[in-house]
C-alpha cells in the first residue's frame, strides 16, 4: 500500500508515524514545501524572546531521521499544486530547482496547514514587515531585531499577537498592539478580556482598540502605521490577524470545504472523495458543544487528527471524538484559559444560557502568596449542562481549564461539577475549588 502525505508537520507526520506502526509493509511518502519537517510552531514566540536559544530545539524529527530510522520517504522543498482524484496522482514542483513531479497514491492525506493572513493594503512591500507561522518567519524577525529596532507594532490581539508582545517587551522593546475589535484575546467575553488589557497597560504595552490599519508608510523600510484615527511611528510591524487554510489548490478536485476553505471531514478524517483524508490546520474539526464542524487550528488537534487518519488508512476504525475549543496562554504575569462556548457563541447557537463570574484565589487564602483568580462559567439555563468556562489569573488557571475541558467532554451539569472529588491541600487549593465555588453560586 502506498500512502502519500501532503505536509510534513504535525498532522502529516503524526499520520505517517501511525501508518509506520500499523502497516509494516507500507510505502510512505511525505511532501513538504519547506525545508524543515515536524517542529513546534507554538514555540516560535519564545524563540524570538530568547527563552529557546536555538530553532533546532523546536524540531521533533528531521527529514533525515524520518528517512533513516523509519523508512519514510520525506521530501523537502516539494510543493504539491494539484491532485487528480481519478488517476490518484499528486503533482507539483520542487521549490528551488523548479522541476515538476508527479506521484501516485493508494491513500492520500492532505495536511497542508494554514497560512498567516496578511493585510491587503495599497502601496509597495516594505522591509521590516513580518508574519509568524514558520521557523523561517521567526529567523527573519530575529535577523531584523539585530538592527536598530526600538519600536515594534503588532497588528492583532489574538494568541500570537499577545505572546509576541510579551516576548518583545522582555527584550526591552517599545511595543504597540493594534486591535480592530473592542477587546484583546480571542474567545473571551468582554468582561474577562478587560483583564488582558489591564495587564498590558500595567506592563507598559500600548494597546490601541477599535482602530483599523489603513496604510504602512516608508520608502524601503517601514517607518509608520496609519490607522483610521492616528499615525504610529514604528521600526517593525508584525501582522498577527489569524490564519487561513491552505486549500486553494483543491478548487478543481470536488473535495468539499467549509466557507473559509477548511476541508470537511468525518470522524475518521475522510473527505467526500474515497481514499483521500485531511487533518490539521487545513481541515475542519467537530465541535462537541456546537454539534457541528468548526475551524479551530491548534497543534493539539492537528496531532490527534493525523493519528486518527493513520489508524483509519491502515484499517483500524478509531474515530476522532472532536474538541471543546480548549486553549490557554501566558501573557506577561497572567494566564488566560478558555474552553467550550463564550456567551457570544452561545447566543449564536440560540442556546438558553446563564453565566456566573466570581473572584477567587489559586489556593487557600490563608496560605502565603495566594493569587487572585477570576472564574466564569457558562451553562444552559434549562438543563444546567455546562457550556463553557473562562479563567484568568496568575497561577492554577491551566489546571482548572483542563478540569472544565474534561467536564465538557463528559457533558456534566453544574451539579456534577460541584460534586467532583477535586484534590485539596492549602498550598494547592481551597476546600472548595474555585470552579466549585462558582457552581455553588448559580
């Protein structure tokens, strides 16, 4: 059996390795348009901030390791540009030599990931303007930082924007964040997101909300940003306004996609074309709370989907169970976590809901150094089934968000949450965990 992966990162190589484990006679080919296989994209902001001292530490396995140790034909600099679903072939071009190639397949995985969204602005390209999605992107930013860069403007206040603001501030740079929306932080309701803004203000990060970037000014190198309300002088710009699935090459294949281009898949990661699968940031994912396909590009999901695809491609019917939209991030001295639905998402889903927000601490208040924690629970007002949670604080946020992710997975109610046997000792918790404190007040 000949298996072909389009994409050599999380989803693609998780699939390839699962096929390697399941089918000892497998012929596996992986095409990667870049030069680097299988690395941790989520670590890139910390590489730029100096917490990770070399990009090689982010690489899980090199192309040579896949070839030598696992017998996987890992091909760098091979960009697939078309698929013939009738002939079962993929075709493309070597990105350096420009030599075309065509390869047959028995089963195919599309794991092309996502591309950073850029701004469609009038004017010529300027030096000093960056996006961040790959190691080459990060190395370009690091190279730019070696020059006389004192002021950096980040366009976008999502996860990458906030993580980049933190790391660039730690390097002693003056940092602006421009966010078109009214709040920072994706997926957080305004009453919770305001604490991210307060943290930015407290740490000297300039936040501009409710403004739209119209122009980037400069001759060869960027010198300023023009919004619809003001001009901000700057030496560097990082655009972090989200990503879009890399699926435009599928336009003539008949493979079904969502409106944003994400590939529609079933619980086994199969597309509507027999023998073709999709996983990772180019694919949709089933949302367990919304009960529908959604687009939430995360490394955790990509690895799981790739593994599930590998199982099914080799004959094991193990299904992907979906996501609850769980995420956590560090921003300066705060941690922000969320899972499930926000109030906005609950409204969009036409669900009857209520919410409760409380102030608590990460451990017993009488034990030294107890830190403030803000906890918000969202639940159905009729059935009292949990719908979501948002937590912001310094310590212990990740623990509680993971508890809530498990609770949502099991469709627990507010009462079930109150009854959970959660660990307690004064250095770690209160007698009633903050989640249970919130549940008791509903």
